C-alpha cells in the first residue's frame, strides 16, 4: 500500500471516529489510528518519496530564505529580456558572512504558482542566475543555490529565447566560478532545469527530495509508452536522496521529521544552518586553484566504478 493510500485510509478512520460514540468500537478505531500513524512513514519506497517531495504543504524556497538568512535583498532581471519570478536571487547575510542566494521558487497556491510558472524557469531566469553568480565571483561572495523544479519550462517562447543555451551557460559558468558554491535540493530536482543550479563544491539533498533526469511519469512514457507505470519507474530510476548518496553523487542528506519537512521546518533549517556553516568554513580556507580542481574532479568521477 502506497503512502497516499495509507493517508486516505487514515483520513477515513478519523472521519469514522468523529461520528462514533463512546464504547468498544471507538476504542478499536483509536487503536487502528495509532497503529497506522506509527507505521505509515516507515520503510518508504521511491514512489512514497516522490509523493512527499510533491506534497502540497511541503515548504518552498521562500520559507527557507526567511529562516536561514538574517537579511535578504532581492535582485531582479537578466538585463536582456525580463525578470523570471520562478527564480529568486539576491544578496543575503548568513550569520556574519555575505552570500549570494539563487533559489528556484514554486508557489504555495494556484495564484502564486501561476506567477512563478510552477517553478519552471525560462531562459531569462537562468540568465539572471548567471548574472548574480558572476557578481558573486567579482565580490568574493560564496553562492548558495536552492533547487526545486520539475524541469525548465519547455514552451515555444522559452525555446525561441535560447532555453538550452542558457542552461548550458549555467553549467559552464558554475563549473569555473572562483568562489565556493553550495547546492541544496529541497524537493524536486528534475532534468537540466535542476542541473543548471546544481554544479558546485557541495551538493546535498533533503531526505524526501528527489533528483533525476526527468519525472517518473515521463520516464515511464518514454521507456514503456505507459505513464501509468510511474511507480515502477521511480524504483528503477534511483532518484531518492539515499540512492544518490550511496552512489556518491551527493555529499550529504538532511534528515526530515516523519511525514516531511512541513512537520518541523525549524528542525530542518537547524540542520541546514549547521551544514552551511561547516561547509563555508571548509571551502573558504581552500586555495582557489585547489577548489576549482576539486570541483572538476568531483563531477568527472561521477559514475566511475
């Protein structure tokens, strides 16, 4: 039984409990609810992680920015076409260190999702990220990126304005930036749209985040011509944080409370804060030629057995 089905079963039991009078039946219902609540978030499979990564109540990048940084001054526009609201970027203070923050942002409701294009950046979003990254390099500010997208926007206008070229420029530029870069996958990291902001000295994921070449539905549609086999595809793709950590593709996993980060965001942010602090202390002490060499080798060694 999937996590979604268990949540539906739990909701049904709770609804029955509301209309049940005192007695043996009520005690039995309460016992079933306790047992199901205690077991439903254990032994999660890949499809359960996909469900949690897409949970409607899951915190967005904006929630992390408010908690991790004392101040944040947002900068807009790519100085070429316009301002893409699916990417938030600017200068922030992390404890006593000025940093540049670049975050892919989804909305919390339909209206905000429309404004932010459901977290799918256009090329002007990636060019804004490039502009901010080069500025950070110029002023020797470390960069922290937050990845949360199902993929770059595939619309006609985006392609006409150079979507693939903008993503390629991100990959090229971030590979050689002369400043430390820390990348954090918050929820969904899909396709080149996520990879564009995932090249850095540290790449970490939240426990229930996923990171893959495309969605399980897309994978199943291409491989088996059947999108309904998405659950099976999720198992094959090895897209969970633990899968990628075991394959040495990411550097660390940030643990989440049972049920997801939305159940105790402050605890998740405490772990992130400690990791960022420790990583900045380590990376800023490394000489720049060594930092760039280590970054290059990090990605060249992915997949090497």
